[in-house]
């Protein structure tokens, strides 16, 4: 399958970050097409036909999400772009916004038109402050050329677009916490229902979409939903940006057509070019730190010995027993020398740090898991700790307000499911582990 | 008026108003099936959903859509639907999850009940007794905070806090001029009075009553006595403050009023909020009109030191008139 590029088609064109070059390469055609020849409902219909699914992690069909938007009379509706990309291992949105900011802005205008929003926001991660400047410059250019502001292209449709930076909290990537933060409050997730489609930003109907999802709306309008649906495989249509990281020869952001075999993605020279230093692949986290980790044999082939593809369905094949999720596309590869316990501890530490502290299982459980994993990693663990970890992760999973609890529990549970022997090795041979991971000699006693 | 809707909780049917939450429907049934609640407070808008002790299983969504809900839901937040079937005490899954939540609530709780003023009337103590495990599996250091004085009458002992946010909502909704909130996040989150600025408000004392644990305590009562040695008496006064109901419970030790609190119902919620003058300054019997002894739940440790008849005296049992008088007096059935 040759790499079909849609979002990153013109990435190598010099000056693509400026309005002139972007326009020359066919930019803002979707805005013209939508506003001049389509009704908002037509645009929603095209997105539905395209089969586009949310690119932020959950993979919910975007068209369906849009059609849930309540449309009460006399109240504004909002479109909010979730650019709070903070999932460990994911950096695709930053790349897109940094290199082709107008792609997001074009998508925002077309999507806002489809949803009937006259004010839209891009909520960007606080750490991406320099990207915020890039976006603001691009927005100013769009205003200057009549694509934003009052009476866009003489159609009578008004749209104002704002960029709002977060303050560096992972939890604000959860859509309701994002809305709270955007309203100027503490970024705690809201209790659902009501869902944002009914009462979101300022208690008005709101759609929250990922950067990549919104950027994909422009090509969908340009080529038509049916045409877009032909790309990809099955219900995973279109292309997806994958942030490939870890022990790969060529890490980076790749645009893939959904349905590329995982094996091809890792080993072909077109993509990641194999594992660094000619080592063997040990494990892969396929969709950002929140999704279950899979050992090499299960990521390349499903449990039924079928080839595993980079698609929503194929990666999820086998459920959580032998499958994972496409998630946000943060593809992290581990070579044979990497330590799963250490990596799991690292993830657990992240979730402990980022838990908002609102509901008890996540607030207390994430910290507890981190402490147990720390103990295991540094050679003070007990065999019973492994089962305790599994139990704690079960007590968190599904019992929390927002998905952060699940996201914290899945990596731990899956690491133990697939790499239990390595956890046991840490308990039985703590000194060997320390020597492998940190190069500390066997004679040296480590004091925690 | 909209029609009432039918719900089944643990096999018991009840008809409730539309918009009622599962928890409130269960409270209308009463008894065993009421899920415990540590953060929900019916008088505080927006409270609830956080502690996760009230999780229940919805085994049938509604008459129209009989699918079960995929996850356990917080009963204090989930509204009932017509024909909904809920499992609380009958579901092993719920009991298991609740046990987990209790364990989570306790891992960073100091368990200093022997020196805690709340002991004996502590929601967490009751919850752990009913739903928790006997031992702990947590082997690490618990989080600690320094004690902070919130004004001269209230002390915040953050170490005991379970972050139910009730006091935050109280400060927000009952007092005017909010100076109270949450700082930091995760297990480092703490209640703050906005950079330690003291709460100076007529109704600030209510944060003591809403606190389910001993994190916010009455400094005028601290270490004075164990609650089960005191004798609660209902009383009222005409309070000058129009927002204050003046209906309180006086906690006596001998002739002395040791503390004044709002009247808490069986779910630990005050019937009405009272002002700081009533709570902290009126500690003489002649400030109050005494109504009579406070009825305390039989299960509460507070009632254990009071004279209660387990069985009716034989002479009373034989005389229906005496029996009636007795029942009137104690407002309850004596077997």
C-alpha cells in the first residue's frame, strides 16, 4: 500500500505555514465550497458518509457526534478544538499545527459552519506556547483575507476564532475538564450526563474535537465523503497521523492510510525502518501511553494468527486479553533490552502526577500503584505485589468520573498480563535487574 | 404534573418524581438499600459524584431501553428512568467496587480515630465499618499536612480530609464571598482558604457540620469530650440573623453545653444551616428553648450510653394505655 498523504500532502513545500503558499497549494477551497454551495447539514452529511472517526483517542464517529449536537433556539453553539495534546508518546498535533497551521484553521472554519457555531476556540496545551504564536499569526492572516470575521466570503456567516492556552495539565485534554478550564475554572472533569453536546461550554451545546479530526474535515469536503471513505480499511477510513517513537531507526510523525500492516509500519524503509541497532522488538504501545501494551508476537499477529493492521478494529482485535487500541496514534516501540517494569512505573508515575484528585479511586489508586511499581523496580518488591497491582488496577478501572482512571489502570494491568515473568524476575533477582537497568554492580546495596 | 415513574431497587418497587436520582429514590425506600454517600449533600447544589461510594449497578436501563448500563454508576448523580432496575446490596460487583473505594479512601487517611473529635459521628468510620476490610494492604507513608486555623473557631486538619468538596460548596453557596477552594491536584490536592486567608463569615461554621470526617473541627470543642459521653438535646432560639433557622442540637456534659451543631438526619445531613453566633457564642442553657432529647439512631455509638430499654417492662407490656404513652414519649417502637 503506497502511502497516500492527505493532511501532510504539502508538508515539504517551502513556506506552507504562510497563507499565500497554503492558498496557492489549494488551501481554503473547502471553506469556499462549503459556504458557497453547501448547507451546514450537507457538510455534516459528508462527514458522516466519510466514516471519519475521532483522532484524539476514543475513535468515536465524528459525523454521529456532530449530529448529537442540540440545536435550541436563541442559544449559541460552540466548536472547541482540543489541542491539549499531552498523552505520552503523542506529538502529531503539534507537528501539524507547527508546520501547516492553516490546515487546522481551514478545518475549524468549515466545521464551525457545519455546526452553526459563530465562536470557536482552539484550546492549546500550555507547553505549546510557541505553536500558539504560529496559530495566532495564521489566524490573523485568515482574518485579513476574509476567511474569518464578519460576513465570510459575502455569505453572511460570521465566525470568530480564538486560541486559548492551558496551564499544563494532562487532565485538561479530557473534554469536560477542557471546557471547565476554558471557562476559567479549575480543570476538573464534569460529571456526565449532561454531555457537552447538550450543555458544554458556558452551558451551551458544544462539540469538542481533536486537531487532526478537524483538519481532516477540509479534505473530506473537498473530495466528498464517499471518496474519503474509500481510503483505509473497513470502518477505519481515511489517513491517520502516527507519532512513532521509542527504539526505532526513524522515529517521527507519519501519515498512514489506515490498514497498513503493523509489521510494514515498523520495518519498512518507507516508515520507521526497523528497530534501532538491529535489535529485536520486545513490545509496542500502539496508541499513546493509555492503551494496553502488547508483546511483539501479539502486535505483529493477532491471537488468531492474522496479520495485525494499523486500524481501529484490527488493533482492538482480541479485546484487552490479546489486543489494544489505536488510541491517539502514539506508537512507542521497545527493543529487547528495555525494561517493562521500569516503563510501567514511568507511566504510572505520570498518571499519579496528572490525576486531578476529584474522585477517590483515581486520586488514591494512581499513587498507590506508582509506589508499588517503584518498589518492584528498585528491588524491594514482593511476589504478592504483582497480584496487588492487578487488584488495585481493577478497583480503579471503570469506577472513576473520567477515563483517566481507566488510562492509568490499563497499562499496568496489560503489562502484568503479558510480562508477568519479568515482574517476577524483578522480585526474585532484584540485583540482576538493577544491574541491567542501571548498571549498578551486584555487590552494591541500593538504599531506597 | 408529570407522571411518577417506577423504579426497582434491590427488588423493592417505588414510584418517584421524574428527575429524582437513584440515591434519593433509595432514600425514599430507606433501610439497607440506601447506598452510602460521602460527598453528596442534598442541600448543596453540584455536590456528589466524587467519592464513588454510592456506585450501583443498573441492570435494566428503562422500560424503553432495557439494556444494562455498561459501568457502575454514581447513584447520587444518575437520574431514574421509568422501569429502571437497580442493584445495590444484591450485586456482588457493587459490593466489591465499594470495598475498593473504601480502601482507597482509607489509604491516605491517618486512622487517628482515638484522638479525633469526629470519632463516633464520623461518616468514614461508619462506612469503613460497614463496607471496608479489616486490614490494610497499603504499606507506604501516608500523606501529611500541617494543621491550619481557619479563623479562631475552626481548625482544618487536612491530613484527615477525603476531598469530598462539601465544604467548598458550602463556602460557595451558604456563605457570601467565597474564600475557600482546592489547591493542587491528585493526592496532593488540599482544601485551602485562598492562601490561608481566614473565613470570616456568619455561616462559615457550617463547614464543620458538612465535613464527613474530622478534617474541619470546632475549636471550641476540640479535645473537650468524646461525643458518646455527651447528651444531645434539641433546642431552638429566635436568631437575629434572618438566614439562620436557629434550630440546633446542644451537646451537654452535665450542666454544661460543650458544643452546638445543626440537626443532622440519618444520612448525616443537617436539616438547616445555622449561623456562627448560634454555633459558637450561645453556650448557655438559658440562651435556648429546650425541646427534648435528640433521637439518635440505635446503631450510633452516641446512643450507647443513654438509658434505652431493650425490652418493655412487663408491667407496661400488659397495659395498652401505658404502652401508648411510652411510645409517644420515645417516638419509636419499643419491642
